[in-house]
C-alpha cells in the first residue's frame, strides 16, 4: 500500500476518533490553554511582541481560540492562516479578538485582505492525528507542511500541534514532504517530540 493510500485510510479513522474525542472532552480547550501556558518557559517561547499563528477550529478540531485570546492579552501578535491559492504556502494575517472576519477556503474564517500580513515565530497547527515523533496527519492538502518548509528555509520557527489526547497514534504515515512538529499540546499535557531541541 502506498503512503498516500495509508494516509487516506488513517484520515478516515482519525476523523471519526477526533469527532468522538470532541464530544467526550468537556472543557478540553480550557485545559489545553492552561497546559500550553504552563509549558511556555520550557518551550523557550519567544517574548511578548512575537508573532503567533493560530487557527479557528473547524471540523472537530480542538478549539484554539481561548489560547489565542490569552496570548493576545499577554502582548503577542496573533495571526490566522489564509489560503491564497491551491498548492501555495499559507500566508498569515493579523488577528485581534472581536475583529470582523470573512469566509475563507475549506470552511475557514479569516481576516480580510486589509489586515496586516505577518511572519510567525510560532505556528499552532491543527491536525487529525499525531505520533510521539511529532509527525502529524493533516487534512491532505499539504498546506501546513508546505508552509512550515518555506518558513524554516528562512528562519527558526517553532511548530506546535494542538490536539485532543485521543488523537495520538503509535505512528503516522509519512514521506519526505512531511514536516515534524516541535511540540504537541493536548488537554492532558504538553510534550516534546523527536524534533524538539
């Protein structure tokens, strides 16, 4: 079975498991936020003023908005991803709590074209599944892998996967295009991966 076929099969299973986890994990977003904040020092998190790219949850993803709101309150510049064209890396536009958003690709909500485009030091990544080595299974479009590859080619960027603990797998199918996460944060804790320095 090819890697693409393995990924397709794993995605089907992972979507069902994530949906079940979302219904079972009451208060998960708050616990994830608390775990993330408690781990910031250990993660060598940049100082306030740094750009943090997050996301607004769709399709059963763990809710990152409480964490983004808190990071904004601590003085970080927060941003959301924007798909400019298929096959291109994501761009990130500055986000503030309460700002008006527009519809984006794949059911997302995003800042409008008048919002400032920024380059993140930290990227918070949604996912379908993850493993102990820090590899993630995404939706299949390759946007985060392309984006992390492009960012890492020009600067140091920390990629943090946000997930329900139930999304952990023994191993995820991977190929040479898959970008490794530096950390994983779930409602149960914050974890280093094989990539973390």
